[in-house]
């Protein structure tokens, strides 16, 4: 491990797993905070930005897919590790906005190795920010399908009705601050996510298909 210990924010909805990871890193001398979902993690990050974010992908309220997308846009200096038991190996699943990936159950030694190999973030802003990946919420009382979007600029949440949007990158405006938000809709733990929702490169292929203000 590096001589200068990092501050780490652990985001995990499974309390025993979250507590165990926090204890390991505290013993190693790191400054550790934890959160049970993405919304609580954003509140923690507004108080103090961590050096490293370690986040599960499948969580209630705000999934890791969405959290990592927001963090990359608003906190580009934070080094991000995604973790999940739904993917194998140490390769970052396509479409997951992270610097590294840890497969749950691989052991503490494997996780420490991932942290040691993390590159220092040196990211530049893009002309078009990466989309936020949001898991489906279900249907409202009128039967319309919707998702809950957390604005990456003002961090406030609002519902967004969706219909016939599979495989598309959508955009809408935050109902509070009017910021333009690009987002894609995924199924919880959708194994087809990497292929179905991988954005096309800006050159050499057709541009991303966009739907204006899906309502």
C-alpha cells in the first residue's frame, strides 16, 4: 500500500459486507466512510470528497450504475471501483463508469490488489457528458412506467416517465435547475446491459440515437 493512506467511501446496501470492508480498511490506516445506497453516498460526497469510491452496482433507491455515472461527471478526480457478484473476472464490465472492478467473493487480497493498481485520475471534460445509467423503477399509480433521475448538477431527484425507450440514450431537463441530462434505462442486474446500452463512438459509427424529453 502507498505510504499516504487514502480516504475511502464504501457504498454497499448489505450491512455485514459494508461493515466488514470498512473494518479492513480502517485497520490498514485508511479514512473510511460508508453509505447504504447511492443517494446517501452523494450526500457524503457533498460533505467531503473521498480519494476512492468503492461501490456495489445493484442497490435500492439509486443503483451503482447511476451513482458512478454521476460521480464521473461531478467528481472526476475521484478514483472509482465498481463491485458486484453478478460479473466474473477483474475486467470492468462494458458500460460501467469505473476505473477498476472487484468481483465480490474474490477475497480481501484481490480487492487490495485492485486498489494498489488504481491509476491517478487525470480526466478532461467532454463535449457531451457520459449518460447516467438508471435502473427501472416500475410503474406509477396510473400504470405508466417511470424511472427516478438524480440530477448530477443539483443532486435533486425527480420521476421521469419512459415508454418504448429500450436501447436508446435519452435526454431530459432537470425539473429543478433545468440542466440537460443524458440517461439510459437498464434492467436491474441486466446481463445484456454491456451490449445493449454501450454508446457508439463519436467517429466511425452512427451517432447515438437520442430522444428529446421522453415523457
